[in-house]
C-alpha cells in the first residue's frame, strides 16, 4: 500500500516523548519531514501561547514552504474529583488551577495550533489535521472532569472542522486511545497495570506504536475519503466497560 507520505511536512505537538515520540518515528519511517513542537525540546513551543504557536508556524513555512499534516498530540493530565465527600462534609474539590491547566493545553492548545496552520493548508488546497482525543472523551471517567471534557471538546473540534474545511481539501480526524503503555504509564504499580490489561478485551495494553501507526494511516492517501471520524485504538476496551 502506497501511503504517499514521503517528503510530506508533518508537525507533531508534544512529540518529545510517549505517543508523540512514537508518532514522529513512524512518520519519519515513511519518509516524512517531521517537525516536533514540545516545551521540552528545541525549538521550544508552548501550545498554550498564541505568539509561540504563530512563530513556530512561520518558522516551518519559512523552512519547508508548507505544512501537510498537523498532529495535535500535546496533552496533560491533572486528576481530581469534582467534589470529594467524606464524613458528611467536603474533603476536597477540583480547584480552578487544576481545571484551567488541562483546558489550556488540551483544548486551547489544539485550537491555537490548528488556527495557525489552517490558512497555509487552505492556500495549498490540501492538508490533514489529526487530533488526540481519548476513550474518556467518549464515555467519561472518574476523577477526570477536566481531562474528559477537553477530550470530548476535541471530538467536537474534529467534527466541526471537518465540515468547515473539507471544501479546501483538508481532512480532519481524531484518535481515541485506550490504555497505552507509555513510559509514564509503565511506572505505575503493577497491580494497576494488570487491572488495565484485564479490563481490555484483548487482555493487553496498547503500545505507543499502535497509536502512531493509526495516525500515519489516517494521514495517508489510504484514508483519503475519511474525515470527521473518531478512531478508537483501545483493544476493544469500550466493549468491555
């Protein structure tokens, strides 16, 4: 299957580790020119900053002349219950800073990066935007009011932008990963990892490469008629809940 990704210019946010890093490697393996935007690598790009994102976009255009694929992968987690109730009273709440931090990266960041890149895609009459959602964006999750809301919002972004941008030859899709064995996740207690695997119908956790390969396929000509969809990469987890 000819994916036709050789020499395509691919921007990946949060590409310095985990799924983002695996995605960068997968695109490079297909011959793409990969640019990583991350707060922990050079060039340092803060997706929550309009100025940072617009400067990074201009730099890519200056160097490569175009942007063919944007993977909005950057994201953070800050878990807390909305209201934790104990012994007849409030023990804790999700505070404003915890809520805002996740919304700023996971939702505002996707908005800022896509808004900056889209005019260049319109001018070239082609492009692919891929957004990182999550199964919790589809079904919610205990203790993740902020994270689940942002991942649901990303799905709405995806569906809305697919409608708005399709006329310009731009496809927009999202991926909703399940339990993925990133380095951060693998540092969790073994009993937690075993529980994740047990709740997955395939009885194993996914690998970052599983998500990366899905991104590569959605970006390729093999998926040329797919837009506005959410692809779950979860080992059947939704079926098992």
